[in-house]
C-alpha cells in the first residue's frame, strides 16, 4: 500500500497539546495522529462492520 500525505488545519493550542500527548506517549505527533485514526476506524468497524475497500 502506498503512503499518502494529508494536510490538516489545526489551531496552535490544539497542536501544542497534541505534541505534549505524543511526547508523553513517546511518539511523534504524526505517529500519535495515525494511532488516533486507527482507533477511530476500529471503533467504527466494531459498531458498523468492516469498511469495504
């Protein structure tokens, strides 16, 4: 699977807090975002079934 880029707009305070959480977890902000996305998808699929690709 190819790796794609995604740009997001995020306010300064939220970005700062994201970096604090990521640092606490020993991750980069990018890795922290990927984990949050994966968790969100898993939760969705548990409730609604697998997403067909």
